[in-house]
């Protein structure tokens, strides 16, 4: 501290009172330690990243660009959306600095202190953090069977859903569950915010049509990401929204960062236009499917008497429910000390719980030997803990 300046209290905004460190980013800070086996973050494996070549990039990509994003990229994304059954034009596409930015923009658009927001339980913890930061009051719901009476009573400002390979549960809604969710949003006239960063990481046949495509009149926002299907360091995602929301989302984007990185946009467009792109996605999914299966075999060896789980048909995570309802946050420091990192389940829940006995394990980062060793160590710790 500078001894010349008197210690004066700094006046922060009221909302920073609820600003907590992200448990994920705190854990990511320790996973780089040598020898650490990480099942914590949703890190794609390093060897899956494409080689980028910047030589042919036009110089003007280094200039300021449009807030909405590069026209060609927006058109390409609109075409992809249409092929998924989501009717939209390029004007309805907004390029984001990672789909995390979409969560921030949607929160700014809808949430005041006390605003009810419908969220799954569990759901993506960094979305909960952002919604909470703006003052959301959570109304937990089951995306496969929303309770209309609760929605009519509570009137959430929007429903946040990850219908495909949910983070953290890995669940994928089937066709009839998607129809039910869309019908509930229409019936209660609740905007649907569909978050879909994992759709390309598919290992078993399952329904992936965006739920937004089934809406008749409720407003909607669908977002995707290039973090999992290309590389997270590009920090590029996109949202597509019903026309009445676009002017607001675009202004919020302008206020946030003017526009997304043009170099990343150019690189992504090159990849999307690469004739080998669909084959690369098949290979990527094959690579992760193999990791999932190796991981599942190791889980069965070490956890079959300790926990239950579903095999995720896509995405990056196993969601484990331990036989005893322990506070998995307390298990974490012991695991890190033993050289294994994982994500405790409690931060994924919108309600305060003392102990949920659930944890999220990422299977894409560790290789077979690390998965075997890490799960053996973790199982031993769980046995000692309960
Ligand atoms: N939504 C969900 C459900 C996620 O799991 C993530 C992170 N993996 C994001 C959004 C943010 O991803 P990104 O900003 O890298 O696109």
C-alpha cells in the first residue's frame, strides 16, 4: 500500500456486492500445475485444434468492423440455422465474443433486481453467476417437463435451457420433450433462451433440432459457439434471435465491445467454408466418443459401488450422483492436493444447498492413463470422505 495516500473506502455499485469469483476459473488456475490431472474445465483436447493460416487474410480485417459481425459469416450462420429447421435471415444473426457474451447481453436485456428467471437445476454455473449478478431470482424447472402453473404464477422474464448435451448433466431432450418445452413457452408467452454450444460433439444418435424452431409465437434467442467445434481461444460465438429482439441485442453488443474480433471471424469463416469441414467434425466427434468410452470404462471400474451416472450421448461431461450426499466442495481441496481436479456439483444448482453429493467430470482433456489414475485416486478419496 502507498503510505502517502489515506485509506478511503471505494464506492462500488450495489450489484458488485454479489460479485463472487468463478469457481471454474479458480480451479483452472491450479490445473496447469505439473502432474495435475484435470476433470474440471470443459477444455477441448489440444490436438483437436485446426492449423490456422493468416497469410491470406485481407489487411482490412485489422480495421474496426460492424457491431453485428462480418456479413459473410452472418449469412453462412443463417444458412446453417435454416438447415437445422430454424427459419431466420442473416439480419437476425449477431456475432458474439464467445457465447458467454450472449448470456451477458440477454441478462442485461431482461434482468432487474428481483426479476424471476426460469433455469434448469442443475445448469451452467457461469450463466447462473451472470443472471445472479444482475439480480435474478431463480425459478427452477425441468426443461423436459416444465410446470405451466408455476410459470403462469411466477412469470419468469425468460427460460434458459441447454436442451442438447446439457452442461453439466449431459442430458439431451428427445423430440417430444422439445415439443413440450416449446409449447410451454408459447402457452405462457415466455421468451426462450436456448444455449447450444455442444451440438457438434455428438456420439450417439439423438434429436438436436433447436427447440426455438418449434415455437409459434414466443420470442426466442438461440446461441451457438465455435469454442468446442473449433477452438475456445478464438472467443467466437453467435446468437440468432426473433426480429423484435435484434435492435436491443445489437445496441447492447455495441455498448459492450463495439464488435467481435475480426481476425477470429475471418479464421472461422475459412474453416466453415473448408470442403473438409463436415469430415473434420465427424473426426472430432469420433475422437471424443473414444475418450468418453475409455472414461466410462474407468468409471465403471472405480465408481460402480460409489455413484450412478448416465452415459452422455454428446458434449464433454459425466454428471455423477454419489451414493452419499456429501458436500463435494469439501472434497475438492483434498482431491487437488492428491493431484486431481473436478467440478463440485453445488455451484450448478440455482438454489442454496448444503450438500448435493453430485460432481461434474470432464472426459475430453485427460488421456486414457490419466483418466484411469485420476478416477482411481478420486474414488479412494470419496471412500475415505463418506
Ligand atoms: N454456454 C454453456 C452451456 C457453456 O458450457 C459454455 C462454456 N463451455 C458457454 C456457454 C460459453 O462458451 P464460449 O464463451 O466459449 O462460447
